[in-house]
C-alpha cells in the first residue's frame, strides 16, 4: 500500500506571557519612579516655601510682646503691684519719647540728623543706638566730651577712605532708651532716607539699668525700635547687639556683676530667641568679652582694662569691641552680597527670556 506524505503535527502556539508581564512590570516600575520623583519635588517645594514663610516676620502676631500692658503688670522691677514708684521711668515701648531733662540732648539730636543727611550714598552700615554707639563715633556725653582715640579708630576701621573695608556712619546718643531712639527716628533720621545694607542697633541697657524696666518691657523697647526701622527698610539686613555688662551700682568698689546682669542675660536670650530663623535679622553679643570669672563658680566680674566706671568701655575696650563687630559685619556682608548677586543674575536671565526674538540689548 503506497504511503502518503508524512503527517505533520500542528501545535497551536500559545502566546508567551512572560515578555508581556516583564513589560508590564517595567511600566509599573517606571510609573512608580515618576510618582516618587513628583512627590519628592512637591515635598521639596513645600519645604522651601514653608521655610521661607517661617522666616517672614508677621509683626501682628507679636503684639503681646511688643505692647505689654502696663496697667495689668509691673512696668518696673522695683515697682510694687498697684502702686506708682517715682523711681520707675519706664515709658511705653511703642511711643516716641524725647529726653527733656537736658538741653544737650536736643542739640545732639540735631547734630545726628545733620550728619545723617550728609552721609555717603554707598553706605554699608548705619550704627544706631545709645552711648556705646556715640562713643564709637568719637564723642561722649551727648557730644560734650571727646572719646579718646575713637574718631581715628572709626575712620580707619569703618570707612573706606580711612583704609577700612566698610563704609559706615555712627548715630549714637548717650543715655538713650528705646522710646528715645524712636523719637530720633521719627524726627529726622527716617527723613534722611538712609539706605544702608545693614542697620546695626544697640539699645536696652539704659532701659534696664536706668529706667528700671522689667524684662518684658526692656524686650519690647528693643523690638519696637527694630520693628519701626525694619518695616521702613525692606532691603536691609539688621543686626541687634545684646545688652552689655555693667555694675548694678557704678560707685561700688567691687567689679562684681549683680542681679541686673543676670536680668540682662535673660533679656539677651529672649532677643536672640525672637530673632532666630527670621528673615534679615542677626543677633550678636560681645558682652562676655568684657567679663572675667572668679573662683566662685558662675560669678562674673568686669574686666577693668576694658570697662571703666562700671559702665563705659575704655579706649582699649572699644577697640576690642569694634574689631569683633567689624569681623561679624563683614561675614554678614559677604552673604548679603552673594544673595544680591544671585538675585541680579536671576533678574538678568528673566529679562533675556522676556525679550522678543531678534531684539538685543
């Protein structure tokens, strides 16, 4: 029997699902990676925005700090509850107060305003504060006395024409409190339209040691000066110096620091805490450089080489302080200039993108 052609067996090819499953897994993994990248980007942007927002100062949130109620709490630490003490001269922190006890004060104010009006345009720093700032500028006692060697030192250290790396002016008034500085500001200094890169503020010592304000009122006096100028100078950085050490009783023979210095340190801590992580604010404190420690643990004494009469720095003390401050300011200026340069480049790139094609500058 003749054989026919060999039978061929046919198989139905079943689809191989492995490649499909592999591509599905790869697609799923790719999608997960995209989701992860988007979440990471979103989280980063949220962090940056929240961080920027946290640094923004919303002054209305701090009204209870800026305006303590003198009718419900003690204004001065020596004041008995519910009584008026003549030794208490602590003013309302957010109100401008002129010093009417001496004609020298008003005369010195006019000199400060005139000096501010003739300040150089390329200012890096304006020092604004009490007697230590006045001493830095070269005078003491509201311009009545020269501060030995300080005019030359300031010229050499804080002006470019004198060989320094900064251009600064110093507007200081001996014995001034926070409300006194507010008066200077609102009655001439503000109108001088100064535009420095940095405002250096020094106030609070007289509020505590002379006016006998409580810690809350001293803090409010400091912060109201900062707030008033801060809101008027949106492009400037601000440095606030802590309260410097001084004797409770300047006539005491011992150089030991008393309980008011402990109060001053608490106020410095509160000021530092307020300014921490806030935009355009830096707290500095050279006070510890002016003290020494005795055998008694924790007891501090003034260094007589750096502070005389229990209050005012000596010429050597002022130079120690000035050198420290100058270094701190240059560090802040370096970051400030880098930030401005970055903003300038960003603006230039934005302007280039906004120009029509073919248009050149």
